[in-house]
C-alpha cells in the first residue's frame, strides 16, 4: 500500500479512519521505523513503536496541575518489539503501558512492556516468531511442536479491582501489574478458577464492588459470563448460547442486568483459507441484544432484535421502569478491508464510508413487551466512550467520547443527555488524542466535577503530552499539559487510579 493521506484512529477494537486531505503520513525523526520494518500504516507515524522503556520525574507542565489531583493515569496499547514475520495488524502489537503519576502538583512518567509469555519468547529469540492472527492462517509447525500459534499480548485495557491492576486483552487471562512501577507480575487466573477468556471490558460495579465479565471463543460455548465478588472470588459462571463465533468486544451492565450483543462480525477460519478475511461483517445475519438477570443462568437470557449494526464499545446502560436502556457507539457497517493485508485491500478500501462512522446511539428494550426502540443521539463520528465510573450501571447525565474532524485535528465530545446537547474540546490543528478518562474531584459536588485526561500527539513536532481538561469548562483550554519526554504511540484504553487506591495495592 502506498503512503497515502490518512490517519487511522482506533481503540482495542474501535476504528475510525480519518482522511488528511493529500498530506503524507509523517513521524518524528527519532521514531521513524528502521529499514526492516515494512511500510504498513499501523507501523508508521504515531503508530510506529517505541523501544526504549524510560522513567522520568519532574516533568514540565504547561499550566498548572490541580493541587488536589492525586493518582496515576495508565493507558494500554500495542507496541511490537520486532518487525513482523509477514503481516501485521495494529490489534496484535505487544502490550505497553504508559503511565503518568500526579501528586502535589508534580508529574512523573514511565512506560513498560507487558512481559507476557509471547513477549518473553520473542525477546529471547531476538525476533518475531508469531504470525498474524487476523491476517494469516495458524502456523502448523508451532501447533505440531505443541506451541501456541498466536501471541497473546494483554495490550488492550487495564482494570483495577481487589487491590490489583490487571492488563487485559480478550484472548487470554489478565496479567497482573505493579503500580506505579508498571512491572509485570505475571498471569492472573484467580487461583486457577478462571475457566474462560477474559474480556478487555469488564464492568466494576461501584455499589457492590463486583466485577462482571465475559469471554468469547471460536468453539462452543462461544460466550461465557462470570461474576467476581468484591473480595476477588469468581462466584458464578454460565454459558450464553449464540449460534456462531463472533467478535463480542464489549457488553454493558445495569444494577440488575447484564447485556450481551450478538452482532454479525463473524469468525471463520475456512473463509481465511480461501483468501478472504477471517473476520467479516455479515449484516444479513441480523443483530440481537440479550438481557440477562445479573445472577441468572444462560437459560434466563431474553433476546431483542435490532437493526443490523456493529458496536465495539458501550458507554453505559441502566434500568428505567420496564425498560433497559443502552448507550453505545454504533456503526452500520464494518469494512472487510480493515482485516485484509494492505496489499490485498480493494481500491479505495482504506478510506471511510459515511455509513461506517460510529455514532452515539440509544436502544430501549422493553422487558414486558419484548420490543426495541432505537435512535441516533448524534451524527458526529466518535468512539472511546467513557463516563464517570462511579455511576456505572445507573443513569448518568454526561458521557464522553473521542471524535475526529476529517484528519485535521482530534477532539473530545461531552454529551449532556438531560439537555440533548454536546460540547467539544478541540485538541488543535494537527493534534490527535484518544479516549478521555474521567478523574473525579475529591468531594465532588456534581457528576461532572472533575477532569478528563488523555494523551495527545502533535504531528508538527512529533511530541506527546498528557492533557488535563476541566470537565465543567469543557470548551476551555487544558488546565495543564504535561510534556512527555518520549513519544506515546496511539493506544487503546486506560484508567485513573486514585492515590488512596494505589496505597491499597496487594
């Protein structure tokens, strides 16, 4: 593929392709891939990996960090150690954590690889040894040798629960991480009681302290759902019956229910053997949303029909009388070219079509009548949805997403569902950010009393920073810009860990 004028913004699985009107992809000189790195768009610009693990204290701050802001922002994302054997997809890079510790108006930064078994094997070999899960058939030689054909990276998200920070993907178990050092402890399997894959998007109930999570697989049962109590014990697991293997990246929970999305982005290895994408969007299969009582079994699930679509990330869900309400970023289509090697994509297959752009959307599922109502909340393409996590599972007034403005700049969007309005915080021309993580102010007086933090990359100087935005003065400039002494590549999902929480680490 030629180095055309586009910039690709995505989450652990969310994708927004933004055209940049005729300008080539660029990167800072110090981050330009070595000659043996292929000309893959996911290895260029600010997608290019960084290889040095650094620790830096007393970072330069433009503006002023709020003196009461005490905690650590940690974001996960892909960062391959070595050039790929053949094909590479952004979702497959080794996990790297980037963290900024804020305390008493000062900030420090560190980045660390997540040392998974796959990372260690390649590190010892001094080269890539795993092929591409999304783009290549499994390596039969590795299978015959009793080795895993694909690498598990823990590169997608992080969650804090029961005194532990866990790095997550959706293909394997979590990896425990020490903070603030970001050192890898190792796989975490809940004392061997974890019996299925662990989603990158578990939900931590702020009232009960429970973790609700699921895992999907390529063989039956295709989906399993589990509950972890506040003390970190897996208390129940049940299969969820769906007819075929699909990519179920996220789900949602309310105070009483868990919601599952049976959407038509399907896995098919036979299709891959024919030279077609293993993952393919098949809208003719329809779309279903399953609502399960939180402590029910798979047999208790009630399915609701919806118009064909795909959802990578949910914002929130809540109970409203006889209805369950879901808010999420919905796209009508998912382009097959996204899971094709660059050389096999059809002409024009790297661009974005209007019908693909994810938009904020609302569904209402009536538990008495079995009917579904759905509507778009906004027409602006955006994803990376987040809320004030202290209200997860209950009705919130505000929601936040990351939007993209035709490749010119990045933005964060604040939705006010009470007023049916939206505000925008623009990062500035040539500046792109990601998911905005909400940081509540201690003794907050309102739902939006706090800040949003995210990493921003400046195409002009090739540098990165963490920005702190006042959620109640959303259109205003950042209250603080923490300059990072290393480039932070585009990544996926992060979390804010309060200082008092850090002190309770196991």
